[in-house]
């Protein structure tokens, strides 16, 4: 590490669950003390137990605790933290939070509020990326006005089927598929209502619906000195209702030339933007073409598959960059080794994906070569019903994709979580499928095949 850089003494982790545990690990390995925050429902949660200090910031409901900005700032002040790490979800892409954190004298471990704002407006993000030389999904230029004649003309010029998308959208919400002109206005109305309810903003835009694409995203890291590198791609095409369930790196669909070309384009665009921190540039990939859909300005759930094949600790890098350290890798230092797959394990009924909170009466995580479990579970833990149902991420790494699939099956078989239902049986089922074995799937694959998986 550069000798002139002063690393943080204490970091407040403004999150819960497995990502709070993950960030705590990175801090401790850097010699940084940690402060957890927790709601009243999480006093026994793992993230609150393993941090050096833990502060209760409010009642169970997220809006009163994990989204409660004044309470989080106060927790930082009373514990004398230097920096705040937002994790993913909650306040991680809230530009107001990033601003307030900095105004109160803490370092926000992430990009500038301005870049969060830019990428949070998905219509503006597309225009910006296009200006930086990145191909985008054909669609309306910016958000739509209220003139229905104009909207019809725009839709006509894009060509049906189209997607109505929320400018402030996230997690697949505020998205409506429109097959033909007749349904356009009613779909716009439902997308607006859904987006208003979820994000407090009903601006929408239109996009061509790409048939059977893959979701391929490029991981980047940028320091505050203009150095940018990419860490290759993740393929996140196994999705249910636009929610990712399994991710792998490298993508079975790309060759190394394609990876270099798209990676370099993304690096140039990020350099033009003057972005800092980690980030993910998401594309739909179809017939050899990449179409930008959005950029996430935070650490992603699926970041461990990239860590597995590059050997780079992304959370550690985030913290180092925020402390002012320069990147200690050049693009030519980055080598991709082997194959990695992550399964998102949710406390849900594996048939209908309904949440299954409650007491974890037994717990035995898998181990052995190439197996990593990022989780906040322990025997006796009561999974609260208030939050996301993601309880564990099983990540395996092996020299080849085939070995990786074999290892994943073995590790899923070993994994015991009793007392609640989990999606482990679902993952075991899809592991039996020939399309998964061959790597021939797209983002609609799961919806088309869900009945054959039984
Ligand atoms: P969110 O922020 O809600 O996750 P995204 O723009 O990232 O929204 O889209 C989420 C998912 O929806 C994508 O991974 C993909 O599966 C699907 N999707 C988005 N845009 C399109 C499109 N134009 N055509 C087909 N599928 C799309």
C-alpha cells in the first residue's frame, strides 16, 4: 500500500445480512475497526455480533432503521467512525445519502453523489453511455412526456414488442412488456403506478424488447486518479421475474476477443465519465451484439464470482480507493483463472418462491476445495420476515466449467439448512438440466422451462 495514504481507523457498515458480514471481513483484514447498525429485529443477527461495535438505529421496518439517514449519521457520530460503507440495496444508490454522509465529515465508500444521480436516472444513463461510445438498447431518447400521439410515434419507430421501463427502476419493478399498440397506453399506466409506488417517481421510457438475450455485465474498478480497469464479465441470465438466481464467470457465451473488446470500450467510457469506485455496466447480449441497459454504482450481490476468477478482493479495493489509495493493478495484471458459479440461496419455498422466514434449527455449510459461503446464518438464528429473503450465497470455483458444475452439485448436496424452506432444491434441479450443463440459456430460459424442471 502507498505509504502516504492513511487508511480509515473505523468504518460504519450501513447494511445487514451477508453483505454486512462480507464488508466486516474486508475491514478486519485491513486492520480497520467496524461499527454495525441494526434494527430491533436484528439484535441477534450475525452482522451485529461480529462487528467491533453495534448500534441499534430503530424499529424493524427498514424505513425506520436501515433507511433512516439521521439515525445512521448519529450512529457514525457517537462511535467516531471515519467512513460509511453502504453495501447493496437500502441506501447504496441514494445520492442524497452519499451527500449527507460527506457533509457530516465521513467518507462515503462509493462513487460521487453526482455519478449515483446520473446512473440512477436510467434514461439519462443511456444517453450518457451512448455519448461515451457504448451501444444501447434502441428506445426513446430520455424519459417520455405525456403527449400520447408522440408516445405512439416513438413506439412505432422502435417496433413492437417493446418494454415500458421506469426511469428510477430497480429490481425488475416498474417494467411492462407491450406486444402491440392496443396495450401501449394501459401498460404505460401500470408501469407508472408501479414505479410511483416503489420509487416515488413515475417517469418512464421505452425500450425495444430484445428476444432471448443473455444478461452479461462488466465489472470495473476506478481510482480517484483516473486509472480504470475491468475484471471481465459475469453472466446473470438465470433469472426469475427479472431477478437473478445464479451467476457465473466467465460467460459460456463469450470468447476472449469479445471480452477484450467490450471490456476496453467500458473502460474508456468509465474513464470519460471520471467515475471512481467499483461499478457494474450491464448489457443484454444477443447475436454477438452488446446493448447497454444500466449501470450499478455499488458492489453487487454476485461480485464473488469475479473475485474467484481474478483473485481480487473487490470490497477491499472499494475501501482502499475511498481512502485515496491508487489501484495497485494494471489491466495487464488481470488474469482470469478457471470458472466460478454463485447460487443465491433464499429462505423461500423452492416451488413457488414464497418467503419462508423463521428459526434455523440446524445449519451445516459445505466446505472443501473451491467452496465459499457468504452468509449470515447460524444454528438458532431466527430469519426475520421484514427483509430480503437472500440468506446465503454459495460460490464455487474450479479449473473448468464442468468441474465447477460437479463441485456445485456436491456442495449443494452437503449444505444443510433446517427449520425453514430454502431454494437449495431448486438449484439442485436446475443443475440436472442439459441447457445449464451446455451453457445454452438466456434470460427467459427459466420462465420457459419452469414446468419441465419439476
Ligand atoms: P432493474 O434495474 O429493474 O434490474 P434492468 O434494466 O437491469 O432493470 O433490467 C432487469 C432485467 O430485465 C434484465 O436483466 C433483463 O432480464 C430484463 N430486461 C431489461 N431490459 C430489457 C429489454 N430491453 N429486453 C429484454 N429484456 C430486458
